C-alpha cells in the first residue's frame, strides 16, 4: 500500500505504508503541489502544481515523468 503526498516546495513523495518508509521522491515541479491522483490501475500518477502544470508519471518505472501538460 502506497500513499502519495505533495508539498509546497514542489516535491512529492510516495510512502510505503506497510514498511513505514519513503519509496520515492519526485523533484520535477517548481511550484506548490495541488493535487495527486492515481489512475484506476495504479500504473500512472498525475501531479498538478499551483501554476497548472500537470505531469504524468509511470509508477512501474520508478515514477519517471512521461508527459507534461500546461
């Protein structure tokens, strides 16, 4: 079980709840994170920031960014 959280610094972190550890950390945004949402299968994570920049990340490839939308 994973939990995603975004911060004012533009960083988002993925927490492994069962092991109480940080699984991954993304530093691809320059502005405050407003929203994080997984797709139904959990294979993609969409992150938006305060400047309405949306980035889609591939969860199966260590949360690598695959698409940016303005």
